[in-house]
């Protein structure tokens, strides 16, 4: 089973690149952002709780995130692999994901981290906010807080995978196709070893 974590700060292009990786490698895309938005839109209890944190630009507590993710994983018992987009964001989440996947007799193969400068991230998110309707993408102070929270709390999750020799940093600036080629090249390097 090919299980990837696509990592990077808000606005790094995780959603765009995840879609391309899903198509190329026949994976199931699990975006915590999409899962949160679904639960928020349908006003589930977990969704209401998640919204209270997202609206402030804060991370949703691990227990809420993991419960939502577990429900999603169980919807795909025959998947050939998953790409986790926006999760894990902390070391405890990475540990919880390892435990969850071990129960399914699988594991994370690679963490691919999109590296993008902060000013470029802010520009991208403000542009996205003009068309997405997402309130967290229209206020520069909230955007910069999200990036700060990522740098302080989330980036450490990369170290968890780096210690396992599963971490690959990918330059996330340039044409979408060029960025995708860098990602796909890393996955293809891994594939022969996994077969």
C-alpha cells in the first residue's frame, strides 16, 4: 500500500498537487480541510467544534481531527493507498496516524513537503480568498497567524518522518506541472523498493 503525506504550510499547493498524485498513483485523497468543511457545512458536532478553532486561525485539537479521519479511512477498505493532505500537523497526530495505520497493517511510506516562501504563501491565499469564499483566506493577519502556527507547531511533524528517513523537501514554487514532476519523481524513486 502506498501511503503518502503531502505536507506544507497553508497555500503551498497541497490540494492542487494531491489531485495530480491521486490520479497518477491511484490513491484516495484524504484532505483534513475537506473533511472539516464537510462536517462544518453539515453542522455535525465535530464540525461545529472544528469551526470554532478554524475561524481563529488555530489548529483543530488532535482528538477531533483523528476522529474525523478515522471515519474517512473506514470508508475505503479496498484502497491501494492514501494521500494525507493537511494531516498530520503535529508529532502526536503523526503517532496517532501510525497507530491507526498499523491497525490496518500498513504505514506511511513518504512525507513530501512543499517548500514555499511566506510572502508567496500570503499572496496565494489572498488570491484564493477572492474566489473561494473562505473567510480564513481573506484576512492577511489571520493568514500570517496560520503560517506562524504552522512554523511553530506543525513543521516539527516533519522531523518525526525525517528521523524515519521518510521525509523529502520539494520546492513548491514554479509551474504546477514542474512542481508535480518533482513530487512524482520522489514517489517513483520509492516505488520499486515498495513492490
